[in-house]
C-alpha cells in the first residue's frame, strides 16, 4: 500500500512541472509580463523530452500567450496595420512598431514587422527582427519559415539549408513552403530540373499560389522549355489575387512582385 502511494505521489510530481510552468506563465501574462512568461515556458519546454504530451501543451500555451493583446490600442494598431500592409507598407510598419511599444514581444506583431521588411527588401532588418523573435519563440513555425525567406532575401543559401535542418514542427498546410524555398536553392545552384520537379509538386498542392509559377518560368527558361502557358498562369493569378489570398500566402511577402518580368518574357515570345 505504501508503495502504491509513493508511485501515485511520484506520478503527480512528474507531471507537476508542466502544469506548474503553465500556471506560472499564465499568471505572469495576466500581470502583462509576457517576457517573463515566455522565459518560464521555454525553460520548461527545454526540460521536457519531445515524446511527452506536456511539451506540446507548453508550446501551445506559449503561442497563445504570444498572440494575446494586453491593450485595446495595441490591437487596434495591429488591425490597422493589417489593413494597410499590402497597399501602404510604410504606414503598416509604423503602426506595428508603435503597437510593439505597448505589446512587448507579441508574436503577431513581430511576424508582421518581418513580413513588411521582406516586402520592402529590407533583408537585414527582417533578419534582425526574426532573430529576436525566435529567441522568444524558438518552437513557433511562422517565424521559422519567415527566417527561411530571409535567408533567400540575403542570398545566404548555405544558411537556408542549415535553417531547414533546424525547423520546429510545422503547422499543417505550410510544409509546401519549405519545398518552395528549397526549389529556389536548386535554381541558385543551376539545378533547374530538380527545381522544376519540386515546383510542379507545389503547384499541384497549392494551385493558386502565384510565385510557384514565376519560378517555374525561370526553371523552364533555363531548361529551354516553352513557358508561355506557365507565364500566363502567373499573370492571370496575379490579376485576380484577393486580399484573403495575400494573407494566406503571407510567408511570401513579395507575392506578385514579378509581374513585369513575366510580362516581358511573354512579350519577347510574341516578338519572335
């Protein structure tokens, strides 16, 4: 009987660090001390072995705390920035940064700042933002994927490969972005056939993602293929792209930024 009691106590004690860390972090979050809450959770995640169910719960709690707005003004600024993000990125960036003064380390704001920086081709700025973001959220998928996009922006393909090997668990439906980034690495290495094969699979999985077709055009030109149909597909998708689709594909902040280049490819073909 004593042995059974000891086993029960040991079992409760073994599970206790997870629930204790979550309760402590939630308490700190209620006191608007997000940074301290994240430190508690990250320490607990590091101590928990990957197979433990509690580890997933800790990561889920961390993301939940990371997305909470502690002020109405901060949330309004974020929502206003989201509305302006594609039409007026400078205004959106200003609003995101102001919101961050009220919403320290809010992951939604940090990701949005990096997206605007990438859209503006501020590769170094995006790298700095995402470095800081990943210090607080090392197990979050979105900043990790945006970091891959930043490696491409910096033309650091060796860094891209290293970051891919270190990716945390990804959210369902985002895995294709890793393949999309990998294809760009192959294009950079002049391995156009491999890139084309990967991009074709991505286009089958996400047929409305325009940038896949842009890189299929580039790969096709390298391989001496007829790219007219692919180029027209890209132009057509970009002409009809909706705000909802821009947000869905926000891991590629420069979506439809290559329309002129693809139109020139079609114009040259027409001239021949």
